[in-house]
C-alpha cells in the first residue's frame, strides 16, 4: 500500500507541474497544436529521470521509495506520452507530414539525449 501511495503522490505533483507548464505556454506562446508545452515537459521529464536514475543508483538504501515517488510517480505524471501520440495523430490528419516527422523524431532524439545527459551529469558529480 505504501508503494501505491508514493506513486499516487508523485503522479499528482507531476500532473500539477505539467498543467502549470501548459498554462505558461498558453499565455506566452501562440501554438496551434500546443506542441511546445508537451515537448517541453517530455524533454524536462526525460532529463529529470536521467538525473534521478544517476542519483538513485548511488543511494541504494533510499532507491525503492524515491524511485516510486519521483521516477514512476512524478515523472510519469509530468510527462505526456499519450498527449504526444494524440498530437502526432492530429498532425498526420492535418496532412502536416514534415511537422509530424520533425516533432516525432525530435522528441525521441532529444528525449533520449536528455536522459543520457542527466545520467552522465549526475554520475560525474558523484565521482567528485
């Protein structure tokens, strides 16, 4: 039951943060498809999970609870793969094939690079 509560709490916090990012972009960026807010949370979430994985790897005693709270819960609530998929479908349905390729491949490549960067930075900080 404790595990479920940790994921629930982290997921709720992540979802609220995602909503706040969405509100920021709605007021600051005129975006037809709201792609910028989704891209931002997915890249930030990928970077954060890289940091967390690198940091938690050093702290095995706390690993399980913090992984559930932060990686599974918060990052799971914060990132928006289902929204990302829906937006890609909308781009395809609108015959915006170049935008679809740019958005889909850009999100994938930047997301993987952000996880790698977060992991490497945290790993290198631990070595010092």
